[in-house]
C-alpha cells in the first residue's frame, strides 16, 4: 500500500482529523478500569489479574511501535492505520469470545496481545506525517492528534458503563460489550484510513497556500544513531517515569476513588466512579494539546520540569490530604493526568528538536518501549501493593499510600534525567547525501 500523496491545494488541516479518528478509537485503552470490577466479579479475578490485559496491551504498544516504526516510515500512514484497524478491532472480537466462553486467557491474548499491536502501530501512524505537515508548530500538531488517545476514554468510559448496565455485568454482558466495541471502532478508524495524506515532497502547503518551511532542515539523526546517544536514553527515562506515575492512577481510577472515600459520609457510586474516569480522560486530553502547545513557547525542557516537579507535589498532596477532601483528590489527580498526557504529546517535538525530522517516527517508536516498561510498572506497583495491604487488613486510602511515595521518587528520577539532556553531538548527524542514500537503500529492500 503506497503512501497517498496530497494533491495540489490539499489543506494540511485535514490531516489532524484523520489522526484523531484513529487515536480516539485506540484511546479506549484508558477506559479499561471500567471493565475491571465486572471481570473480577464474573471470573473471580484479583485486581492484579484483571489489570493483565491492559498491562500486556501497553507492553505490546511499545514493542510494536519500536519494531514497526521503520515500517511505518517506509510504508506510510495509510498502511499503518490499516494494520492498526485490523489488529485493534480483532483484539476486541477475540476478547468477546473469551468473555463469552469464560476463557480469561483469550481476553488477555485478544485485548492485550493482538489489540496491543494495533495500539502501537496506530499510535505512531500519524506522528511523522504531522511533523512534516507542521514543521513550524510540531508541539501543537502532535498534541492535536495525540490528544485523541487521551480523550478516547472520555467517550469509551461512559459508553462502556452504559453498555454493561444494559447488557449486564456478567460474562455474556461483557462479551457483548466487547463485540460492539470491536465493530464500532473498525468503522470509525476507517475514516482515518481514507482521509490521511502525506505532503508532496517535504514542503507542505501552509495556511493560505503559501509554502511552509522545509521539514528537513537543521540537525538530522538516523534512528540507528539516535539510540546510541545519551539524549535518547535520558528521554527514555523521562518518559518512563512520567508515564509510570500517571498510569498508576489511570489504570485503577474507578476502584481507587471508591476506596479512598468508602468510609466517608458520601461514598462514591459506580456511576460516579465511571464519571471520574471520564474526567481523568478529559484532563489527559486537554493536557496533550494545552501543555504541548505551551512547549512551543517555553521549550521542551522547561515543560518537562513542570510535568515532573509539580507532578511530584500533586502526588504528595494526595498522599497527605487526599482522603479528607474529594475536590482536592480530584483536582490533584486531574493535574497529574494532564501532565501524563502532556508528556506523551510533547515527546515527539522534543525528539524533533534533538534529532530532526529524519526518521523521527522510527525514533519515536523505539522510545515508546519506555511506555511498555511503565505499562507494567505503574499498574503492578499500585495493584500489588494494594492487594498486599488489603491482605494485611488495611482498607480505604491506606491501600495506596506506599504506592504514591514510590511515584514521587520516580518523578524525581525523571526530573534529574531531564536536567541532563544536552544537544546531540555533531558526530551523530547525517548529511543530505547520506540521508538520500539511506532512504533509497531502505526502499529497495
């Protein structure tokens, strides 16, 4: 499938909606916590076990993005979006079969493994193309698209909760909900497949028809060279720490807020907990466009100082005072999730600043292995400690205190890594003739 070239006069503002159709769909992953209690009840699972499909999905997201990044660069966004559509929708259909037959391993395999491949390829599918269309505002461009991934749960969370209420929260009801998800997302993602285009050459038409700045100017580093630089690994640590801190709350959001206020005079209902998940998704989405656009003004290093430093203060506030005030708990969680989303949306622009646009999609894919690691660490830390604390007879907010202190330490590690980022040594740069030769060699493979 050859990349579709934009015809003369094609507006670059049609590309972000194409990306959004894919990212809003795969962003359903952030609504997984809505399915956790029904799965635990229907199949007799622990909190750690019910997190496994989500964890494996995030692991496969990072791995498929890392190994598929070069293929995405070579074959173009339409090929990548098609692969994402097939895998993500098929994952739901397999998970539906698993729920219907009460075979949990099929849910893990379908949603986590197969669907996770769709997550990874779909996530990176528009990034390189958007940066080439918007070289003048890379933070804003990637933020517009990637906010869809953060906002997917804003739609999926109440939608999933309503389906479980209508179909039932037993295994057959869960199976039917998975089936509807798979079919609906297949239709919606096809819009992106049909709409996406790549710029003619490397100079997209700017607003009003004027020529935009070249996307291949300044520092350019190949993906192979990038992974050998300390800058790449500093960014890997930064992303991993920021994601671990955010995903720890996000994956267990619904049961967490219920636990925190279970002994209060106004306990949180199931529907209110689902609403909390939707609020977190809104913050995640808003942070992706708001904070990434802000990074175009104040710089990437400065914005990550905010994500990591202020994020640690928010975690400390929840740990110390969260169970005494619902507004404080919700506010701090919303800020943490906005930083979580902002970190995802800003990192492609950070990569572009350090390594250029040449093979930035492949570099981004390799960096997302940090997400795979964080996808295991965050839920594992929160769920494992909560399970152990519950076995020890504790309840409520006491289930999470130790987890939050660990998250503060991880954010501090990320803050230090951000301070160590410096410009890439010129010996890693590629020249235009070498770049052209590399591209020609790749296309001949």
